């Protein structure tokens, strides 16, 4: 998408541009950094018009993010800061995980904490002290946090398991996402590095973050 980025940076007041595409090659996000004296809505309209007139591309204005600055820091640093900030607003963020023995023998208590925008949610789940059940407990706790953070939608865990692939171990999860009358089975994976329980939580987020963003 270098051609698109070159076109955008040729527009008046646009200091830099970055285009994010899907695996299918479709534009999913456009981030531009502009001078602080420009009207952001006008910048978006100019981008839409330029893409349509010169490249025949019709882009939804909601895919265009405009950051403005009078800062003298390098443009690349400011651009990355704007992208990171938008990403934080867009996705559910992993905040913490604790696994400890439960009062009942041969059981563990898994505590998960997630955040979304300015809200936080915590959930405790108990499971048998086996690798598979510890992973399922962590995934259930993550799904419960999501269900609390997303009051207009419903999230329920279908299952979680440890799989072997490419000489590595992964956690694979499946969750049901329900928004309005639409139900969808979502899947996510995460390679096990620090712990299987943490990977289970991250796999749930991998399964749901794009779905959550699409429903905002």
C-alpha cells in the first residue's frame, strides 16, 4: 500500500501516513499525522476524496485516524504513539493473572484481570489441578471478565485445550460471541511461553478482540 501512503503524504498538512491492510489485501485502517492547525474532519474528507478520485478506492471514514501535533519530536515516534493509543482504546487489555492453591485439595484458583477503555473486570475460577483444567479455568475466567466488560454482548467459553504444532505448544480456545440476535463461534490461539494459564487468557483475547472492535 505504498502507493496509498505516498498519495496521502502529498496532501496539504499531512506529515506522515500509514496504511494497515488485512491478509486479503483490503485496507482496514489508515493513520495520518497532520499539523495542529488543520481541522480533523476536513482532513478525513480530503483523504476520502483523494483516494476515490486518484485510486478509485472508497474508504469508510471510520477507518481513518487523524493525529495532530505541533511537537518537534520525530514524525515516526509521534505516529507510533498515535497508533498505540488508538489500539489501547480499541482492544481489551490483559492486566494480570494469579494461580494459587484452592482451599479444597487438588484444586487451584485462577484469578484474571482485564481492562477495556477505562473499565476493569476481575474473575475467579476454580479447577482441578491438572494442565488441561488449569487452562480451562483461566479461559473461563477471561470469558467471564469479557462478559462483564461488554454489557451489550455476551461471551461464553466453548472449550480450551493445549495442542502441539510446529514443534511448539499452543493453547487453542473457542468462545461463543453473542451480539443482539447474532451468535458467532470465535477461535483464538497463543503459543505457551510464560505459562499455559496466561496463554489461555491471551488466546481468548485473540479470539475476541477483532469481534469486539467490529461491534463498537
